[in-house]
């Protein structure tokens, strides 16, 4: 029992020491948060001056890390047609990277992936909708014994359609998110930042 108590005491001491950050660690975390706040302002369309971050000082490196992390988090698959936030995040990263050719190439690929995602999602949705509509019309014809009652069938309102579409869209999102993540990793490496 004494061994268990001493082990427990060690765990408690370790947990207590982990809860106390040094002043330097707190200051470093604040600089990273400053960068995240700058990115939020930039993404909202406010004028942000990145010149102070481009000079390699210990403080500016931390601010830059916060900027890069926040910008990368805002590069996501679009939920609708609007990709302004993602495009703005890419522009911010380009400004931080002084519009280097490698970043331009990565973002061109990412933009292509995002555009393909939009198109692919529309095509698959239409295919699922058409297949489901056909199944519903056949089922109604079998039940009534008559074909083509002139009824308009909207498969999107059927719970089974929503269930099937959610499953298919989740698979599609996973595939495209993996591709985007690979490109985000390249950008993070370029800035020597962990995502």
C-alpha cells in the first residue's frame, strides 16, 4: 500500500508541476495568440500590417506561428459556393511568405482541389437524387398499379435519401480533406510551423 501511495504522490506532484507555466511560456503563448488575433482581423477584411512579423525576431516568429496556424485552420472545404474566407486565408499566407513561387504553386493546387470538390459534390448529389427519384417512382407505380400519375417526387425530402446522401458526402469530404491536409502540411513545413 505504501508503494501505491508513493506512486500516487509522484503523479500528483507531476500534475501540479504541469499546471504551472513559466513567465516565458506565458509570454510566448500570448505572442502566438496575438498572431491569431491578427489573422482574425485580416479574415474579417480589416487592414493588417504584416511588416513587423516579417522581421525575424523571437517575438515575431511566435506571432507568425499564430498567424500561419490560424490561416491554415481557415482553409477548409466549402459548405456552399462562397470560398472567400479560404481565399483570404491563402492571400494572408502568401503575404507572409512574400509571395514565393512554391506557395503560389501549392495554393494553385489547393484551389483546384476545392473547385473540383464543389463540382464533384454537385454531380454526385444529382446522381443520388436521380437514382432515388427513379426508385421512388417505381415503388409508387408498383403500389398503385399505374405508371406516371403525374406526381412530382422530391427525393430530398425523404429521410432515407438524407441518410444516404450524408453517408456519401462524408466519404467525399474525407477524401478531399485528406488532399487539402497534405497541402496544408506543405505550407506548414514552408513556414516551419506545426499544425
